[in-house]
């Protein structure tokens, strides 16, 4: 799949397209080469980024500290690294 890769250290790198201010937080399929995520949190004062990290951590079964926003802090296009995710965790995202 083009929207995720596994790095040399075993981490997962995700390419995401995030839509903040949605009715509910959910995975919403693919958007080009990125996984689209609707976030209920508004794009104000980092609330959407915090909600994204919490949502990804919960879906991957890891702590929030294991999820890192690598790029796209102020953009809808984001790259996120997940450390310590179990093999097959990506299936939870694709739903």
C-alpha cells in the first residue's frame, strides 16, 4: 500500500490526509496516496494534531508517546511515525 511503509527500525510511517472539524473522528478511505481521516477536533491551537495522535495510538494499540507527527503540523497532509505497533496494525486503519 502506498499510504504506509515500514522503516528499518520496525516503525510504521503513515501518509495521512486529515480533515479537522468533521462530525466524528473516523477513517474515511483513501485520498490519493494517503489515508484520509476525519477528525471531530477543530484545527485550533493544536487540538486537531493532539486528537489525531490519540486516535492513531488507540487504533494501533500503542501509547500516545509512541506516535510522532513527523511533518505537516499546519497542513492537512501529514506524516506520522508509529513505534512499537504490532505486525498487522495497519489493517485496523484500512477498516
